């Protein structure tokens, strides 16, 4: 089970990729400052699996189903020079330009019009992916001879360790 924490100005976000076949993600009551997160596995009836995360978390939903409204509550928006009906959202892959003469932020580089794109840019900026950069296992290591593709296999495994599948990844906000 992979986990990552992304830190935004508004909040922190916990990403959890559950094993294949997991469903029914939910939260139990608070227990000694830890928030148990539970799920079920296909073919195993009502058996509960879960883990504890220190602190208080709130379930947002699957990464693949993240809505503009949900992402808007997480990412940094900018309305400084735009009317209230239009916002731009920070592109976390580029630094904020700073005007040293005026002593203030000048502008964001290449901002997004959609908050979900901004959220995904933070994921990439922190070194994570939604698709393995090495490609699929079949593309990376086409032959069955394990020894002939040791380097490619290591690159695939490294990429896989930093890849969160949107359909298996759940998003939680962490109360600070």
C-alpha cells in the first residue's frame, strides 16, 4: 500500500493507493488521536482491512473522481487581477516569480484554469506520477528472460514505486 503526503498552503493531503480489489473505503471513529481508515477486499466477505494514520483525516474520494469543487478547496488560487468569477490555479511545477525590488510575488508561471490540473501538478512537482514513466511492464521488459532486462526492470520498479493509479488511489485531507 503506497502513501504520500502533499503539502499545500491551505491543507495537507494524504494519498493512499490501496491493493487491487479493495473497495468500500471508509473511516471509523476516532481512537486516541488516530483515524482508522478501513476497506474490504473482493472475495473475502465482510472482513475489514485497514490502517491507522496519526491525526485527523477526512475522506475526499478517489483520485480519478476528484471534482473541480473538491480540488478548489485544496489548491492555491489567485484572483488578484481577475474578477471574482474567474480564478487561476497555481502550477506547482514552476516556482513563483518574486520581484525583489517591490518585495512581493510578481506572478505565477503558467497557471491553470482548472483546479484538478493544479492538484495533479503538485503531485508531479513532488516526484509522483499517475502513469509509470517507464511505461508498462510489457513495454519495458518485453522478453521473459529476467536477467537480460535487469536495468529496465529496476527502472520500471522505481517508476512504479512513485506512481499512484488514479482508480486505486484515495484522497484524504489531513487536519493540522
